[in-house]
């Protein structure tokens, strides 16, 4: 658990806490429960859901529309699957008023690159699945307004990433209710979406007109999710494309299972983590198409165990059942500029498999554990290596990233390691070099106040389960980093060259910090570890040419996405001007502190830079998502 249950009753802060998530009925109850918590917040005209006075970078109307539209991602398949829903009148009234330019609750004109494109997709989805509830009862004037609003949305320019699917889904919905659209525009977007495909199931979430190196959860809960919906509901004349979407999703499923720990928790990585259990929408989308990418019991287990894990986290704002902005607890530090209080209801996409009857093998199969997958899995396209350890899964990474339009990009994409138990931290003070979390990062400073971390890899490569990156925190400072899994440890080696003196801080995993200074902390001349009251172990051991100083740091509250307060074991060092230096460390984290203490006494051997350079010269393959290189271009130069 993320907080001390002896002090705080977790169930007060999670609307799913009493749900066992064993059956389809349990999932139905979760879907309806999350929706019902919104009922008191519908506006008088029923077209908006306003949860508080805060907002995102988008206007008020767009933010209020999020809370109104996003539940349809769960409600529509629920009803299409034969279950009842008592609030269609509310949605019909809201839809009529929200699309009426003369009504006070009008949602507003949909401009190009508008947030409203996202919510139009939820409406398109509902028109595909349940037009008899949300379209057919409308009068003709209301139908004209709804169609005009959706057509304006689909006609505008969309971002050159997964957003292009929004036009596609809106078109499918409009077609299903007899509204014709310009299909050449849809074909253009479908072709561009396919150009984002890299291979072996992986997509970039962005094309040459935008960000080309982003690989994150938008692969499963957007690119593949929408692609599978197209394969199911798209025109019969385009079945070949639908088959391609299915084949790619089947391949990705084999990789995606590694993003989940045996505990059910997924590895937090990338943007939009506030969508939480949306990460399992992919498994339901596979089931919708009867794509048995893994045994049914395996997919069912991945799905249900993740929902159970979320049921243990304090993810609601108060005791009102409303999902909060944040990840495992309310936390706006880690949110994006587009996140509003209605945003978390994108998680309703997880309820897609409710469209399937109870006798479908996704529901009727016996839930199975992940007993047959390899303990280590390496993927050269995204530059990711997963190691499955007792109690958590660790992902080391070099390659994916995104543009600076997102908040916290270095923390969300470019840390050295991410864990399903320990997550990552987002820095809260750009002038806080001395107090920064820097978990699974090395931070460098030339003034002791400001700092730089790995923001962009100019080169990235993989050799087996080992990763390499070359990056420049300043134009004249070069860092080469090697990441080497040695389960339950991982090794980091950095070669640093700088024309001026630098200070460095490198951190291990952020572990939970409990009350009354109850956690055991040990700091030696070149190592530090903490044994949390919750049982978690986190330590970092220096193996540098010149020994670094160790400390235990307590970062600012709410910086970790997993724990409101945390400890980070750190190493502090110096880089002298014009004197290249190699620093190395071994990092260990274990949710079972007893095992952690035992393993702490047996650190792994550290390879030399020469050995690693030779390895990557012979066997290193450029990470294919890396923009500056051609996919499959062969060994990387030392």
C-alpha cells in the first residue's frame, strides 16, 4: 500500500476498494459505481460535469465536457453487452443542449487541434454501439445539431499522433446513424496512422510533422485500442487494413504482458498516467475481436489483477468516490497541462470487455498467472528491457522520449529505470539541485542550484539485455550511459566529459517514507539504503573510480507518483574540468526487505567501459525508435 493503513483507511479514498474483481459482475459494478459518483456534478442542463473550479490549459467548457463524455467509453459497451443503465435521459438532454449553439451549456465550436476532438470520439463510439439510446430518441433539430457538431470536429485538423483516430471513430459513428462524411479525409488519416507503425507490434505516437520518438501507454490504450475498434466496426471494403491492425495487436500483446508485475501493478511510464486502469483496455479490445494473442486465462488474469491492484490505492479525492488527478494517490505534480478533473474518466475505456457475454472465454476461462513468461525481456524497437522480480517489475530504458510541450518529460521518459512498485518522481523545484529526488537519474549542476538530467538521447542502442545512450546535458558536456540488468540489481555506468567543474547527484529507487522516523536508514562511505516500515528495501552502492559520498535524501512531498513521501538513496560526486571520469553504481530495490538485505551483501561485478564498448561495437543495434537513425541500421559505433 502507498500510505499507512494504521493511520488512514484506504477504503475511504477508493470507490473500488470493496470490489474483489473476480467476475464480470464485479466489473459491471465498478463501471456503474465510477459513473454514479459523477451524478451530483451534472449541470442543470445536463451537458457538463464540473467537479471543482480548477481546469487545464483548455477552456472551461472543454474540461467540463471531459467529465460528461468519457464515461461513455464504459457505459456504451456495458449496455451493448446487455446490461441496463438508468441515466440515458440525462445523456440525451445533455447531448441536445451541449450541441445547441443557442443553449447556455453549449460545448463550443470545435477548432483544429482542439481538446474537444477527444470527447467527440466518445460520442462517435456511443453512436456505433448504442444509437438506440443516445441518437434515435432525439428530435430532428437535435440530431442536426449533434451531426453538425461532430462533423465540425472531424473536419478540423488533428494532432499527428493517436488523435488522428478520433476522426476515424467519429466517422464510424456518424455512418452508423446515416450521416455521410468525406471519406477521403478519413483515408488520409488512416494512411498516416499506419505510417507510424515501426514493426513487431510497436507504433510511434507521432509522425514527421510532430514528435517521432514517443512510445508509452498510448500504444495499447490508443493506437491498438482504436485500431481494433476499426477492425471490428470499420467498412467491409477495408477488411485488409483491419486484419493488419489485428495482426499488429497480436504481436504487441506478447510484449505488453511484460509491462505488468505478478502483483497486477503496471510499470508507470510516460504521460497521461492519471488514466490509471485504462492500461488494461487493450486486453478487452483483443477479446472483442476474439484475438487470442495469449491464452484467455492469461489475458483475463492480466486484466483482473490490474483492477485489483488499483482497488488497493487511495485514488479518489475525498470519500466521495471521485477519481483524483494523480496516479496512486491525488497528485497534480505529475499531471500534464491538458489534465482536468474530468480527465481520469478516460479510465472507463477499461470496461470495453463488458460488451462480451459471460460465456465468452475472456470471462469464462480460469484466471491464470504469468508463470511461463521469461524473467527478462528485451525490445530493440523501443529500447526497453524488463526484468520481473519478486514483488515488482523493473524497466530500464534508453530511446523513447517526447517533446517539451509535455510537463516532466525527463522524469516520465528518460530515467534509467522504472518500477511497478516504486514508480518514479517528478521534480518540484527547478532550483533545487541540493534537494532533488533524482531517483534513477544522475543530475549534473555547474552552479549548485540549477541542474540537468538526461533529456534527449542523441544515440541509443541495445545489445541483448544491455542498453547504451549518449546524451548532452549541455552542448559541451558529453555523457555516455550503460544500463545492465543483474536481477535483482541493475548496474549503471556513466562516462562524463566536461570543460568545466560539475557536481553530480545520482539516486536509486524512491521508497515509501513513513511516520515517526520509523524507517531504518543506513549510510556508509559509498553506499546507502533504507528499509521502510512497510518492508521495502532500496539501496545504491557506488563502484566508481573515485568514490562518491552517499546520503539518504527525503525529497519534497508528492514528488513520487507512488508515495506521498519518499526516501531516495543517493550518491554525490564531482567532475573536474577537462578530466574525463567514469562513475558506476549498483542499484537494488525489493518490496521484501528481508530479501533485499540478503542480496545487498552480494553486489554484482561491474564491467569495464572497454568491455562494454567492445560488446556494443560488435553486437549493439540502434534502438529503432531513435529518430536520428534508420531502423535496423546495424551495430552502433563506439
